[in-house]
C-alpha cells in the first residue's frame, strides 16, 4: 500500500486512484490523490464507476 500511495502522491505519472487487494484478508483498499495517506476499505472506483470486486 505504501508504494501505491507514494506513486500517486509523487504525481510523476498522473495517477489519481489506486487499489490493493489483500488475498489473505480478502479486503480491498483504495487510495485517492489527496486522501492524506489514509487508504479506505473499498473496491469501488469513482473514476471508472465500477466495483472492481466483481472481477475476482
């Protein structure tokens, strides 16, 4: 998750939203640019307007 947060916050690639899935805990985590390094437990993408969990 730290790598995703750093990638988004450094703004080198213009990434706005990133997701990590923990296969052991079976949980999704979403981080959006400007969230203050606090990911939330969610698999829904506001940018794509889809739930990524449906792809597992």
